[in-house]
């Protein structure tokens, strides 16, 4: 049973899981939102947050969509907390000052260690472009697809045309 938690600046509240489009989310009460935005020092763009969902820890991003700040709840978050659409969740939510870090993919690290031109080109990329490539490579499900995509990243970094169409590499046809 979820106790009826009054929203407060301590970040604790209870909320019903709603859905916009296909995305489950929680609306963040004004007091909690004000506290998070004050600690973030901004009220625009995605805001990194951390907290608990029915006692289960999470890190997520608070996003403003259609004029409403929302805490989107992905499937793994909901499953770990034992929650479904329409359930009432006990939530704690605070600003996460620790910047999110996308780990370096081991296969890419090995490949750019052996290729100085690719390493220099990777280091010259903007942080968001590096993150985009790392997130893409880290999502590969098989060794074969990882190897194929690392090769394409290397081709891209060294000025060669990657095989196939790769939006993550921002290559124009």
C-alpha cells in the first residue's frame, strides 16, 4: 500500500502513472519541481534527477513536454519497482548534480588505440557526438554487429565513407 505522501521540497510525493502517446510518466508536483529546478539552477532543457520509485533507486531525466514537466518511467524502472500504468507510485526525486557518463566501448577503445588518426578525430568530436557514438555502440546486441559498427565508426573518423546508412555518424548521402 502506498501512503499518501504530501509533496514537499524534500522530494517525496505519490503520483499515479499516466501515459502520453506510448510513454508512461509521472507529473511532478509544483513544490518538488521548484526544489529540483532551483538546485539545477535552470528551468529549461532536460534536468538530470535521481530518487526512488517505490523504494527502488533510479537515475533519469526530467523533461518538459507540451508545457508539463514529466518524469518518464521506462519499462525497466517500472518492472524493478513492480509498477504498471495507472498504479500509484511512492516517489522521491532530487536534482542529480553528478553528470551522466556514457562508458567508453571496449571494442572502440581498442580500435582507436591502434589508429592514431581515428583516436585524434574521436577526441576532436563534440561531447554530444562522442556520447551519441558511444551510446549507439553500447546498444549493440551481438559481437558481429558491434565489430561491423566499430569498423564503420573508424571509417567515419578517418574520412572514409562508412558502409550503409548510419544516422548516428551524421553522414550525408
